[in-house]
């Protein structure tokens, strides 16, 4: 009975590296060269990560009994020439995004943030508002008051400001609430002019009360209401403040003990009030704090104040460093220092020096003092300006400024200070572009910090869309930084342990319309999905498939985003069958892919035919080539997804019968040449090979098989060995049809396949042997093997690759078995020399000790097991039958020593 073996074998891509052959004639020359016995190193194969873990033997055994996956390169990400908050490819318009350039001066900082916290609570006023009585019917409606003169308003506001200034210097009025008219009476009376008779405590409380009323009026003014003081009161307030101040000073002098310079009492007084005249004490300050300030901090501040005294930048930087160390030693960082206002005002003034080195020192010190509000925003902008230049990266490597930046995340509410966080994250994003700083940031826990920030933003956006737009700007910086961190292999464990992939999916869901965020997240996933553990974790995020389809549908023409999303899908569908099933079952999944296929194929053709007209010839050529390459890149990644999906039986059978899918693949093969786009052509051929594996009734491949065979001829005759290999595999599957077998003989494809048997790699020989074994099904085509030297080449393959590839050895034996169906004499059938060599080889390879005594790349137990299983289950049965057939038809069989077989 004839053993008919159809070429149903399918492959896993990139198992072995191929050498390029230069054209058909070059192939002929190379194949004719002598071939030595080689041990081929097996490559890593991808198994089904969702099923029970398989042994190395089982994985490799499936390599030629499952459909091929395709690999491709990650999309190229161009680097911006300048560091900006939003890159040159951003979808945000300049008017709809925060600026990357701005002016920043000392006056940009506010003094309010630098006021120390007194801890005292103000007593509510006893004032009861009067309820206006309704006018009587006789009186008629109230007459509206004329508008106030703007000059008068400004004069009153200035008077109020002066009053506030006087009050803030310690000149206060009595606790008792005094009506403004009473104050004016006192000013005009002789008693009020007598300083000794003036009740200092009472009037101090009164001024304090008046100051409180003024502050209340200012708050009202902020809301759009203006309170006007009477003109007579404005004229007298200044005189009152001056006299009260004089009375206060006189009272202090009367109660102060006599002090002489250098006396003990004088030293204590200086410790309490400060070394310079006019210095003040602060509420809650201890004598130790006052002494520490006067002895250690004040001298350093004195060095910083005279900016015009010839201090160079280096000296100022060292002085700031000393100040930071001194404050830290005295436990005065944060908001602990009572005189924090003086510190901050001094530091703010130094911003105008304009030195990047000094700015870093100032920012570190200001951040350590825990500023907030507008001052926090300004110090983050200061850091942002410095970090925009790559030349300043070294300034961040020599100090703990990174710790200060990351510390902002621990004490500031991100949603309440989004603008400050935006520029802080922009700074970190710029610094993460430096590999040294990137590793340092990773070690400081930046991944964990950013994931926690994303969680807070995502949680807030779930309940309200108040921060959706502003948080989008911030998330662009966060995701861009995570994109840089994903470049480090050691970051993968942190991405997995923090649940970063799930949070990024939530970000995608909430910001599907934001192309910038989607692109950054896609870049992160494209980097991480290249690793098995991250790819599996992403595949287990059930929402990601629908998210990717939504992005592809919404951003069809955004090439840089589309190419990354389909690259991610290609990685996911390459590495486990569950991902293929999940994606295929999503609504409109195949339709979305084919729509993109159609769109980008048309764009590719359009770019090729109609280049831009508004550019010079050189610019036009560069633009055309760039756009052409971009369209091809999308097509390469798209076809790869289709090829990987077709490995799944359900998806593959459906795609095989999809006329649109097959037609698009054929158009690619028709319109392109291998020398123009090698990867696109080989991917298209590999996809057709996968689809041609399925024998379904409505197969679109079978309907167009002759046309496909014609297109494969173009690949066979090219200069690329990978394309030749893919064409041979397609012929292997198509040659199950008699129509294609006749085509092969008519177009001399059989001769080409026999020539490929001289290749130095098993994959090439395996593909060629697959075509030949199908040809031997037709009795009329069997003599072709001997006429073109096929028997000798098959014997050489058995000798060279048998001990290391029992699957190939088994296929050779099956081909010879089919060929020798009507054998009458072994010598007449195979040739005398070939018969002798076959007898020697088969006898030796059937001996277990000789066959398995081969060192296969060390001591991998799985590979050794696979080697033994393949020998026993695939090679031995057919080899025994072939050996018996040859022995039965060879009358002069002589026993040969095994020593000659080992030479």
C-alpha cells in the first residue's frame, strides 16, 4: 500500500536564521557547493501561555504542526529636537494647552505663602447687621445713589492699604469696637494728643478691630463689592496710626530696663528681639530658636542679600547649600520655621540672578520649605525652565534635587494643584530622557509614584468630569515619563507589581478622544508587550481588546497611533491562543482590521501615484518616501495580526473564506516588489500560507490558487532567501491540488525545489521536501526526482540533518517511500551509489545508541526528550519500512562495518 503524505505541515517563524542568496543563479551556485554536517541551534518557540505549561519537546514538536506566527520590529519613535511639554506631533493646538515658554521673575512669587502660621483663631465680631425697614407707601421707592468717582475709589483703596500696612507692623487699636466718628473725635480732642494720657492698650485693640473690618472689606471687594470709608476718616487715619505708634514705642521705652552696650541684659534682649535694630520676635518662638536664628541663619542670609556686592554665582550656590544644611540641622525645614517668610523673600529675590545652577539650588531649598499655591507653581516652572536644556542634566545628577521633586507628590494634592504638577511632571519627563537620571528615578520609586497618581486621577474622573480636561494635560506628561521608564528591562517587575497596565487601560477608556494620551499609552504597551510576562498580563485585561478596537475606529488616519496599536495586537495574538479567541470574538474585530487594511492600502497607492506639489523636488522625494514608508509600516503590522489570528482554527477558517481579506493580500503581492518592501511581501506570503492550510468549502484561497501561484513565482525568482522560503511553503500547501502540481511541473518549480535541497538550513530543505512529497502523489511526476538529481540530494539531506532533525529525516524517507512504490530493483530505482548509502544511513539511524548519541546544545533535558520522541514516533516507523523495501529489492546486500558510517 502506498504511503501518501500530503504537505500539511505548518511552521513557527524565525526558528532558524536564514542566509540571503543573490538570485536564482546565485542559489544554484551555492547549492552546488559541498555541505558539511552541522548541528543547528534551536531557537525559542512561543507556546500557548494560557494552557498547561508544555515541555520543550512538546513545544518544538508543534513547530511544524501548527501555523506560523510572524514577528516584526517595534515602530520607530522619533525624538523631538526640543524639550517641550507637548511634542511636535501633539494634537493640541497652542491656544488649548499650557505654554512651554514663559517669563519668571522674583515678583512672580507671592508673599502671602511666606507668612508664618500663628495658630491663633480670630474671635467673631459682635456686629449685627441692620435690617433696612421697608419704605412706606407715602415715601415712594428708594432713590438710587449715583455711581462713585473712580478716582475717589482709588484714593480710598490706597488709604485702606496704608492702614493695613500700619496695622501689620504691630500698631493696633483697642479690643472695644470704636465707631469711626469716635476715632475722629479723639483725633481732634486735646486728650488724644497727650501721648501719656492715651490708652495704648485700648487704642491698639481698636486699631486691630478696624484692621479686621478693613480685611473684611477687602474680601468683599474681591467678590466684586467696594466699601468706601468716609472722607473725614481717611484724612485722620494716618495721624492716628502715627501717634499710636509713638505711644507704643514710648511705652516700651518706659517699661524697658536700662541696658548698656555689652551688658548681660543687653545680650539677652538682643537674643529675644534680634541683633539689628527694628527686628521683631514671632509668636511661639523659643529663646533657643531666636538664638539659633541670630547666631547661624541670619549671618547666612546677610551674605545672600547684597546681590550687587560682587557675589558670584558659585558663592551664592555654596551659600544656599550652607543655608539648607543649617536649616535642616536646626529642624527648620518645611513649615517649622517661625521666620519662614524672611527666608522665602530672600530666596525669591535671587531668582532674578538668572543662573541655572543657582536656580536649581533655590528650587531645592524652596521646595524643602513646603511652599504651596502660586509659589509652588512658580518654583515648578523654575525647575521646568532649567530642565529644558539637555546641558543642564548634569545639575540634577550631583545633588538630591530629584528627591525634592518626588517629595512634591507626597504633600500636595494633585487635583488642587494641577498646574504645578504639570510643570513638575514636565521636568521629570525631560530628565527621564537621560539614561543616568532615568535609572536613578526608577530606583527612587518613580513607577510606583506615577501609578498612584494615575489611580487618584482615574478615581476622580470616575465620579466627575470636572478635572477631565486639565488632568488630560497632566496625564500626557505622566504617560510620556512611563514610556521612558518602560525602556529599562528592570522596570517590568514594577509595572506588573503596581497594576500599572490596568490603570493605563482605565486612562485609555477615560481619554479615548485624546490622541496624545492614547499614543503615549500605546508606546508603553508596544514596549512592554515584547516581553512574555507583560504581554500575558495585558492579555488578561479583558477591556483592552475593545479599547484597542475603539481607538482604531476613532483614530483611523492617525498613522503613528494606529501602527502601534496593531503592533500590540500582533504581539498579544502571537503568544497565546486565548488572546486570539478573545480578540476574534469582539464585535467588528475582523471588519475593523480589514477596513484599516483597505484604507492604508489605498493611501499607499495614492502616495505612490500623486506626490505633494508644493515642495521642491528633493523635499517632495523625502516626503513621499517617508509617507510611503509609514503606510507600509501599518500594512506590515496589520497583516501580521491577520496571520497570527489565523492560527486559531475558528478564526483561520473564517478568514480563509473571507473574499475581502484574500483579495487585499493578493493586491499587496501584485502592487509591490520584494526589493522595495521585503517584510511586507514576506508577511503577505506567510499569511496566505497560513490561510491555505485550511481546507474549507468556501475557501477564497482555493478559488484564486492559480493566480496566487503566479504571484509566488515572483517571490521564488527574487534575491531574498526569506521570500523564497515563504513561496516554497505556499507551494507546499497549494500542491495538495492537482491543478497546482501540474502548474509546478509546467513552470519548472520542481527543479527549483530540488535545487533548494542543497541549502544549509533545515527550514529550506523541509519546505522544498514538502513540495516534492506532494508531487510524488502523481505517478507520472515521480521520475522527476531521479532525472534532476533529486534522489542524491534527498540522501544528502538525510545524512547531513538526520541526527539533529528527525522530522526532516522522516519527511525525506516518506518522499523516497512514495517514489519507490513500483520498485523492482533498488539499484534501478535509486541508483547504485544512492542505494548503498541509504542502506548504511538507515541501518545506523535505526540503532538507538548511534542515533541518540548526539550532543544537542548542551544538557537541556527537554530538547533531549524531544529528540528521542521524534526519533521513535516519527522517524523509526517509516525508516524501518523503507529499509525493508530496499533490502527486499537489493540482491547483493553486503554487511558494512559501523565504523565506516561514523566517518
